[in-house]
C-alpha cells in the first residue's frame, strides 16, 4: 500500500510558525496472522520532502494484534523514528537529525453506515525524543519523555455502486488529531491535525497470505472428511443443527467470535440488502421445512444454496457452508458435486438459476412443485 500526503501549514497556538512543505509519504504495511485472534503487524514509512527528493523521516513500526471481536482490534507495539532536517525551519534547533523511540497502545473500532465504512482509531504513545545537550555533540546524548494521544476518524465510500467490489474505485477521507500531555509538553499540547482525501482502487479483497491459505485448505479438508463420514453413516444434510456444525468446521474464526449464533447485523452484498437480522432464524427454519417438500436431490441442493446465500445467516462463511452443504446432499444420493468455474458464461448461468429458483420459490409456497416439470422446463441445457 502506498500513500502520498501533502502537508499544509496552519495557525495553531501560541508562538507557532507557518512552514509549508511538499511531502511524499511512501508506506508499506504487512500483517502476519498467527491464528484467529492473534497477529503481528509491521510497517515502514519512507517519508520524503519535495515529494521524493530529500529525506524527511524514516519510520519503522511493529506491533502485536489481538482481534477482540469482528469490530474491535487491539495492538501493542514499538516504533523507531529518525527525523531529518527539512524545510526552512528544521524541527531540531541545531538543524540536525534526531532519533525517537515510541511505545504505543492502539484500539480500532470499525462499523458500517449504509454505503459508508467507518473506523475510529485511538492511540496512546509514550515518546522518548533524542536531543543534544550542547552544539558540540555529534549525536543526541539525552532523551526527554512526552505522552501523546491520537484519534483518527476515517470514512470510505464506493464510487461505482452501493458496495465496494473487486476492481472498483473508492474514495476515503480521514481526520486525525494529536494531543500531547505530561510535564514536558510545554506549548505543544495541540501537536498535529492531519486531514486526508484519498482515491483508491481495490484489486482483490480475497488476496491471502500463505498462512491464511493453508488454514483455509486445512479447515476445508477437515470439513470434507466430516461430510464423508456422515454420508458413510447414512446421515443426509437435513437439519438446522448441521448448518452450525459446518460453520464450526469450515470457518472456526467466525464461530469463535459469534458461537452458535446467527448474525446480529444488517448485511449488504453489492446492490442486494440481506434480510433483517431478527428475521434470520425464522427464514432458516422455513428453508429446512420447505426442503422436505423437494424430493429431487439436485433441485433441493440448488434451492438450498440459493436461499442460504439470499438469507446470509452468518457474519462470514456463508458461501463455504452453502457449497459444502449442497454437495453433501448431492453426494449422499450418489450425484457428483457441483462446481461453477469463473468462466465467461458464469454470470449468465447464475442469472438463469436466479430466475429458475424464483419460480421454484413460488411453487413451493403453493405446494405445486413437481420433480419432472421443474427439470424439463428450467434446467434444460445445464
């Protein structure tokens, strides 16, 4: 991830002086996920003056992440910063570079408001800033300690639809306030105010690192082994409790955050808004009841897949659960599993299935579905 920020001078307080600079901040961020809760964060920011020509600052930051919930992440970390003289008025009065060491504690809250993605970041920093006790020193020989509190509000909105999809642009805006406190702050109580307007492009939300991919495949293998054992024991997929069994196996991180519970938040997928959370338990129960009226396993499996995605009962893992449950029903009756590749005709196939299953929904409500008429009229050509 790369970012470029323009610094704008502003009047703040007391004896402050304006100094306009054109600054380019080039940054790399990385997270190594250890398990469902814990991870390691690392970032490096190559901050330059005159956009890229001269040094402004070098910043290395590492931290330990803890995912307390889907909406709350905590981080404890350390930062090493080297600040160079830049602009007409260098930060160091002697016009020299200086080192800073920081310990920090951070909490980030995320939420969604319609099309807007919101995040609130709170950070507490303990700073040890290097200084020179006299001009003859070649390196800083003392460090003074200050505290600083930071708060950032960030908003992000898709530019090409109601929700951000792969290969689409988005706009973002943020405002971060820095407040110093403690006996060494002096006049620098209001330390900084950073305002940013950004335009971004999402390549692929599902890009995974090697550890995440291995965990995904491991969970998938465990789930498929479970399904095969159930089929050997002559257990078909037909009970609501089996839905939670699959979720626990294929998406343990989701179940750990929301154990044995349907989602409690409103979900939007593209232009489609999923049913209200309060209606999810009833919709799922009705789905399993209606499945009993569909004797053909192919129709039953496809109908189940369509309806689970439409209802979207869980915070995450719905697609994996739907695909495995669908193929469980098919394999139980000795049909091969269904896989739809990312072929050019995939969109047309899905649109036709949507129409077909819309008709099936109407037939189920009136109790007039028949196996042969549905297959002959709607699935010809598949």
